[in-house]
């Protein structure tokens, strides 16, 4: 399966046992997170050495309940610590990744 074009397609991909095709690590990390496998998501996310990787890493530490660590990673990502709920933050990250990889020339 190619990279989902939108969040609805991403949600439909969750019926599979693993992410399909050649997905970027950032999308795989979020896929495992949405599926409830925090450890797998974290193992992938912590090895993404970019602002996006730091954002994912920070989000995962919020989910874990480690606010201190989460704030560190949000600072590294140059993102404000979220005030929205976890589901909204999760969706925002996934939508950002989908936009980034479906429209690579879009900043």
C-alpha cells in the first residue's frame, strides 16, 4: 500500500498487521502508536534525528506521562508544548507527515 493520501486512508490502514509498503519511519512510528504499540513507536521515533523526529518523540513521552522529557523534545522540535488533547496532537502529527510525504515540495 502506498503512503495514505489523507487521515481517513491512514485509519483504514490500521487493519493490517504492519505498515504496508515503503513508508517513512515517521509514519511507521505514528502507525504503531495509533495501534497501541508505544514501545515499537518509541523505538522507531527515537532514531529519527530531525525536528519531526523530536516532535514524535516528545508526543510519545507526553503519552507515557513523562512531561519533563516531553518538554525537552518539544523544545528540540521548536514546537510549543501542546495544550490540545493527545488524540488531536496525534492526528496533527499524522496529517503533517502525510502532507509532507505526499507533497514533498510543500514547506
